[in-house]
C-alpha cells in the first residue's frame, strides 16, 4: 500500500465507507448484454479467441453483445480472419473468482485471449501486490491449460473520471486503479506473450452507460 493510500484510509476511512455503501445502493444495476457468447465469423486464417473477464467483458452498458466488447471486436477481426470466438464473463467477478471459474472450464486451445478484469479488485481491500500475483496466476493458467499464444490485457479504466463516484471516493479509487495499472504494465512488459492495451478510454459525454460506471457502446467501440 502506498503512503498516499494509507494516509487516505486513516483520514478518510469513514467517509469512503459511507460513500461506497451509498454508491452501491443508488447506482442502477444494469444487466449484461444479451446475445450469443460463442460463434464463428469471417473468413481467412482461423483465429481462436477468448474474451474473458467481469462486467465490462460481459457487455454491461450495452443492450446486445453486438454493441459490446465481444461483438465489436469480432466484427473487426472477421474482416481478416475466420474468428472462432468464446466469451467467458460475468458481472461482479474479481480476479480470484475468475481464477476459480477457469479451473472449472474444460481445457481448450486459444490463439488470443483478451483479459478484462480488476475493477472489483480495486473496490476491495486487495493490495496492488496481491492483485498482480493473481494476474500472474491468470496468465500462467491461460498459457498452460488453454495454450494461449497471445494475451492482451485491458487496463483498469480511469475511475477518477467516473460520474457515478462522489469525491473523495472517486479520487481514492482512481489513485488505486492508476497504481494497479502501473504494476500491470510492468508485468505485461516482462512477458513475451503478453501486451497491455494503451488505448485512452476517458469517458466523454454520452459515451458511458446510464449508471455512470460502465462503458457504453461508444467506449466498447474504441
């Protein structure tokens, strides 16, 4: 834990707890996007792709999977490949729950995996070092059990810009997310088979879901 985070928890602890409870109570609970979670699209060389993660991977904030991360990604890749794609995602998952879910899945090979996980870890009491250990474990499982040739990790979103979060909770979670991302970038850079996306996903007016917490179709498109 950084000195800034430790000091904030001491000075702002009660406020952060109250704001967190209030935010969970008043923020609309949006459903996961409707639609298929596996399929084949396009023509060309076969690309076996797994999209894996939490609510953002599951498409919360979009009405259908076609508008969400999986649909928009598959649509673009299908212009050059025959994409055999699978989506394993559920709203509310943290890294440990995702590891447990992978343990329950039958082994199968994937050429590429897009991993989007971490917001529920940031809002927990997990330390950055503990989180990175779980990311490393996830990568090891994806490589050994699922033969992933390439793992692309999505960074944590800019939580300091989330409209649904009041201050100082927004600042506190944004600071944690930024620190998690710095360590995630170091982990990804240390592995030949892994890369971290650097696309800027700053929310602008109309780009987020109505809960002010999840991406909308415009951000999924980016």
